[in-house]
């Protein structure tokens, strides 16, 4: 669904992303993890074209991204950035309606189908009762769900999330991740997200991509990839890994810095 | 609930339109020869005295119409710049667009008056050059544009062009008096031909501004979100900036530097009707027109027979009002 081959991104003379390649299958949830400054967010921004890539191939739903313009890309793929802010007087319904913009020519107005999709996005995210509320009046978790609903209204095949749980308390973090997982399962939506919490990555993703200094350190199922040695070499932190019997996902206990 | 909102906004726009018409009728009546409302009305519908007809149709009405057009132009220019620069402080005055346009106009007036037919075009070139400068200096490869850098580079660009205006005024001080009225943002002596001259361009500008509403609205979500919603950011920036520069430049070419309209009016509009450009842009057009009509009428009647240019009134009243808005948390 999303193939990235040999991606390089440079800021002036510093290489941030260095020969990054990944292949995400349809319907998978992939988490990108790695230390601060390892280039996680930069990769997502490069993939959506928000920042220019020096070289590399990106293929979305079997279409070469180079050959698509931004509007065509935005119909296939949606990225939710960190720290989104909306005007204080914007309602949830209005916010979600902007998700329909990629599907509209500049002179086209919203039609019945668009409003149906907006209702559907509200329903799928459990935000029906919030439609007329102001986004600025919502809690962090609810606001994040409103933005997710906007992303859904975009009807993408691939959803990119840049640290979707930042600034949220633990209950809201789980709520948002649960929602992402259920959207993934129900809609076969392919998800690639940047996460900080190793246990979130382990619990919520089919595959984990660990990066260090802009290149892939290892990529695979959490139970195969998240090992003591790996975490020690990538983060410089000593951990204990607990294998839970009922689910195959490893639980990581952080012990101390080396 | 959504339906109620629409009704409310339509009502506000309707009231604003009515107030605009009322302010036109009152402003037309005020001056060295005072007209009562009924006199004004009689003359407007064509059954007034000859002397009244002359005063009204040759002097007052063109002037009030000029204030209306320029006010709407500057307000629209300001609201578009605020949208595209993602900065509530942006306006054609503070970002140097107006002074860029003024430099080229002044140059033609003082140095090459034989080319005065090109003044509007020169204003657009000067204003556009200033906008390009602002963007060029605000741009950084790593972080793109930030609101703060745009406004800082705008202030710097404005200062440079202000300096050039000062330089031109000194070098050509013998020819300056003719340009002085214009530089202060005066609407005096504008006839119907001036109005008819600028009206088609302004109406084209207003139409273009109204067509920018959707892009401006999407930009409210931030540039990253706008990009992810399929907007071509560079194209959107160019289009919105162009329309804003166009509207400001044609205004400068006619009446010189009138500040604060583009800064204050969009704020007032947002406080009254909300941040959605579908509502705040049309309201800004009307409020801008209304405020410049009021400022100009005050300027020519307060110290009569002396006349204060509308630009000076706007600066004196607009500055404190802006500070008030800022303290109140509106800005």
C-alpha cells in the first residue's frame, strides 16, 4: 500500500533521513519509533511532500507519488500533524467538512454525498454528539478525535499520524489509539504512525519500524523486533521485556539509563 | 443549530449594508453647506435645486464613493494578508506593500510626471515587489515561513521604503507640494471620473477576494493541515497575496497612504461575525467602506474650513482603537 524506497532528506548540509526504505502492506498498522532527532516526523513530512526529499521513491496504492500532484496525493493519503490548532469559533462539524476539500474542485460546493460522509466520519469516531460543539471547547482527546474524523472524511487509503497522543493524558492516549485500531480493522485503513511510547507501539501495531539517525535499524513484528539488545543500542536504556502469555505482544519495563 | 447561525450571520450582513447606506446619505449631507436628510434625499432622487445638485453630484458623492471604494479595498487587502500570512498584524501598511506602491507612484509623480498614465501599474509593481521582499526575507529553508518572521521582515521592508519616500521628498522638494496631499492619504478633489476610473478594478479585486474565501478558510487550520488537505501552498500564497497587493496598490495610486483600515477592520469583523471568511470577508468590505467614509467626513468637517486627510484621521483614531482591541484580547 505504501512503499518507500531509499528516501534521503537533507536540511542544508545535514542528512536527516538516510536511505530509509519500508514497505507497508494494505491494512497494516506500522509504528515508527526511535529517539528524539532520529528523523521520525521528518520521514512522514517527506512522504506527504510537506518538505522536499533529496531522492527516493514513494509509491502510494501502486501510484508513483512523483507523478501525482498534492491534491491527488491528499485523496489517497492523509497526515495528521502534531499540535493542530483550529480557530476558536470553529465547530467540529465545520472542521470535519474541510476533510472533503481534496475531493472538490475550487468552484464546487458540498453536496448531499459530502454531508453523508461527514455524518459517517462523526459516527465512526463517536463524535456525533459533538457536531455543533466548538473544537476549542473540547478536551485534548476529544479534539484529537475531531481531527481524526476530519482525516476520515478525506477518505484516504493511508493514514499517517505524527505522535497522535502527544499532550494527552494516559486515558485519552489509549482512547485515541483504540480508535485508530478500530478504524484500521473496520475500514481496512492502512496506518503509519510515529509513537514515543514503546508499549503503545508494541500493543497497537502489527509492525514496528525502529529508526536511528535517519535509517531503519530493524523492521518487523513487535515480538520479534523489540529486544533488550535493540533498545539498549538505539536508546541507550536498559530494559526488562516481559512476554505476556495471553497476547504475544511484549511489555517493556524501563530500568535505567546505561 | 447550524441553521440559526446562518440566519444570524445573514442578519448581521444585512444590518451592516443598511448602516453603510445610512452613513453614505449622512456623509453626503455634511460639509460647508449642510444638507438636511430630506434635502439630500430630494437631490438624490433628482428633484433638488440646481446648486444642490452641483454640490452633491460633483463634489460630495464622488468623494464619498471614493472613500467607500478605497475603504473596501484596503479592508479586503488586509484580511487577505492576515489570512495568507497567518498573522493578525498583517496589513498592507505594516508589511510595506502600501509604501512599496507609494515609492513607485511618488517616483513617477516627482521624477517622470510624463508617465503618470502608468501610475496604477507602477503601484502594483511596487507593492508586488515589497510583498516578494517580505516573503523572501521571511523564508528559511528549515522552517519555511513563521508569522513572526513575516511581520518582522514586513516592518523592515516598510522602513526601507519609508526611507526611500523620505529621500525622494528631499531630493525633489521643489515639486513636493503637489504630491503632499496625496501622500497623506487625502480624498479631497476626487471627481466622478476618478471614481469611474478605479471602480472597475476595485470590483474585479472584490470579486477575486470573494473567490479566495475557501483557500483562506483552509489556511485557518495551519499550513501543514492545508497542505495535507491537498492545497498547493505556494500557489495559494501567490494568489491571495496577489489579490491583496492589487487591491492595496490601486488604492495607493489614487489616494496615497491610508493606514490602519486593513488592520482594524478585519479584527472588528471577526469579533462581530466570527473567523469564517465566508462571513468576515463580506463584512470587512462593508465595514472598511463605512469606516473610511466616517474618517473622511470627520476629517473634512471637524476643523472646517481646514481639511484633515482621512489617512491622518485613521492613524490617530485607528492606533488607539487597535491598542484597545489588543488589550481586550481581540487581537
